[in-house]
C-alpha cells in the first residue's frame, strides 16, 4: 500500500486553443500514471451526415467542420471524390486550389500565432495583454490575417466557408485582373511576414526534444499542399490510398474524439508545420528557405515548442507562393470539369495548416455518398500530445497546480490543436495520489 | 432593390468626414441564416430607410470589425444575442476608469437582470474570439471608438436555417426604430 501523498490538479477548460477540451492527469507519489486529453465537445457526426447526400454537397458540408481551416476540408474532399469519379483536373484548376490553400495557411497561421500562441512567449494571459505591450506587432499580425482572408474571398467568394469550390473545379474562377490588383498587397504582406519570422526566431524556447515520428506529405516538385505521398521521418512512403494500412483511428473512453495511431504498434506520431518543414525544407520558396537557414534551428527539429518557427516560415512561403501563382495565372477555362456520377472509391490527403488531413469516400452510381471517412490533423496529434505531457510533467510537478496547468497548456498550444475539427477537445484535471 | 446596399466586405478604417464631424457607422454582425441574420437585417433596413449619412456595414465574425474601428468614430454594433429576456438592449461600451477593463452600461429602462451575461455576447463565435475579446483588443491597440454602442437583439431557435423567427423579426423592427431615432436626432 502506497504511503505517497495524492495530488489533484484541474484545468477546467484549456484556453487559447480552438474548441473545448480538458486534461486530466493522475500523479502517484512522483510518478505520472495517467495523462488523458479529454475532448468533451459533442460528436458532430459529419461522416454520417454525408451518407446518402449528393456528392456535390460534400465540399460545402465538410467546410462547416471548421471556421479556420474550411479549405483543408474542401480540398481534401474534392480531390478524393475526383479520384472516385475518374476526374482529371486542369493545371489551371490545380493552380487556383493551391492559391486558395495559400490564403488559408496565411489566415490560420496568422490567427494562431498572434492571437493564441505568441502571448505564451511573453507571459501574457491573452492577445489583449500582448497587444498592450506589443501593439505594432499585433497590428501587423492582424494585417497578415486580413490578407489571408482577402485571398480566400477573392477565390472562394467569402473568407469563412468559401462557396466557390466544386467537385471538378470552381463554380466561379477569379479573373486575372482581380488577382493582379491584389498582388501589391501580397508583396506588402510578404514583408510583414518576413518581419514576423525574424521576431519569432528571437523568442526563448523551452528545451524539449523527443524521438518523434513526423508525418507529412511530400511532393517531388513543390512544397506540399494539395497532393503528394505520405512520408515520415521513419521512412514511411505510401500513397494516400494506403493510409488505412498504416494508420488507424481508435476510440478512447475519456474523449469524444477518435485518436489516430500508427500501425502496427499503435504508436503516436506528429503532424503539422514542423513535420512539413522537416520533411520538405528543400522545397520551400527562396526567401522561406533562406529564413529556415537563419532560424537558429538545427533541422530536422524535434522540439514541438519551435512549431511556431515553422509556422512563421510557412507564412512567408505562402505569400511567396501566392505571388508566384498569381504571376503564372492566365485564367481558368474550363473552370469546372464535367463528370458522370459512378460508383467508386477515392482517398486523398492534403496539408491543412495544422497538419495532414485524410478523406476517403465511396460513391454510388447515382452520385450519392455511400461512405465517408474524415481524419483531421488534431485527431492524429492527440496521442502525441498525451505522450509529450507524460514526459513533461515529472519535470514540473514541484510547481503549483496553476503553474503546472499553464505549462501543459503551453505545450498543447504548440500543436495548434483544433478541437472543433477533431471533436473530435480542454479542462485540466490533475489527480495526485 | 436595395438602393444603398450595405457593404459586407472590409473597406478600411472609418474616417472623419470632410466637414469635420465624426464618422458614424452602424455595423451588423451575423450571417445570412436563421435568427443570426438579425444584425445584417438591421443594416439592410437602415439602408432602405435612407440613412446615407451613416456607413452601414456587415461583419461575419467579430474579428472583421477591428480594422474598421478608430478613436475618431462613432460606432453602433448590432448583434444577435442569447438573452434570458426576449428584448432589444442598448449598451454604452467604455473603459471603466477604476479597473481599466471594458464595461457595458445598460440603459436604465432595460432592467437588466443582475446575472445578465455580457461576457457571453457572441462568445460562441468562431474559435472563441468573442465580440468582447475583439473590443478588448481594439482598446489595447488604442482603436476603441470615441463613442461605442452595442445593440443586442434576443434571438430564438428557428426550425429552418433560412427563416427568421417571427418574434425576432419584431425585435429587429424595434431595434431599427431605436437606432434610426437616436442617429437622426443626434
């Protein structure tokens, strides 16, 4: 019988993460015996909601999974469905989709860095506190976010839940003059993004390193967004259609969210911007590539706190890439490839701002969705976050419960989890026995 | 046809007018769906009433408004609200001298319940960056308008996403009437 004291620490709701979740930690003596990331947002049943509906509704329905990264859901859905239907899109449609994704990376990374994550590096409770000390920097961050939104509006019709994305292409492609008129603003945004990157490189990062398996897309010719093979730092190299052979979503009793693990050993893995740069650094655009070399980081980097460095580099990349794509764009005709509904199956993976996202669909011969599987990035990172906390906690248990909770939240925020997306997510409860 | 369609796209910060008067804006926050339309419908109605002296704008999320706020402006915000009482409320938003934090002062006739959750105004917005957070950020950045008024319209659950609840429609009429009277008589 143990005579060690018990200790309970609770964080009722994790803050500055997207969605609602809790963390429960059990400590017996000096040993952490359980770490449970509990997502208590109710399940949203999007996969079941899609069943029986016309396949062309899929991009608009799946976009509602998230207000920050709807494009990730739309892109992954349309590509998977196009595979099922045997549709081959034109290079112009492909270009526009990549440009749309640039808008989402700029907007999502901009929000996460300036409103959710950077306050941690200055001991600020929130972005409002940060803004009192760093008004110029926060205003700059808001400008970046706004440019991301504008790009989304130009291509998608509106910034939140774009409405122009269709299976086969776009309902309305942008006109070249519309994009050219925005080019100078993107150049100003690029300058802002470079300044943000230099600011972030100077932050003080906790020393924390683990032997992660990092997973991301890899494309031979370009930094991955809409397509590529799924690769890892442990030599995984598969097509998206092989995802179920190497990954599996599992239900855990403490969470409404599924947790995705690597097979065969059901191990945790890491997705997101840090994984992307570790696996694709050579493919970054010129300025982003140079910044990666100047970031005081030894690549590959296995410190999750430095994810914000990767995020800052990716914002620079997204601006550079958007400008390049606009320069290359000569209009899009046809804007949408016609198709005949057929029974089929398609699977695809793209890179959402917070990591790899995977969709699989089965269609019926009359153009309905027979089956849908959606694996968002936060489901994939949940198990990894629990493992990280298990390693972190022993080193901070001497601190007060409040301090422990803050340290845990800070680590979790490094992952930019989107709980709403994963509902598949935070309160912290630590029980010390 | 709407003779003066309200702008729903970002259009830069509000400016002082050439006559030197402070620019007045009414900004509806919401969407095109069910009772969340309330803020946008107020803007449409004010446009139909010919309130050309005001800058009428629509915002989808509270975030949208931060670029539009500046210290030289007068801004009326209109937002749908889950209110325990089926009513329209007017709040004067200001920084409390004692605490330095934002406070919302209700009109006396609004008989605000003691437990009325001002902090819940649009706290269910995308990724928890609420209207209160947005106004707090604007205050921290020195962008809080000279005069900031928040109108809240109590909404109800609607059976269809494209339909407005009849009771909410009546409250929108009341809100339009109060804003019109206040601004025209200012």
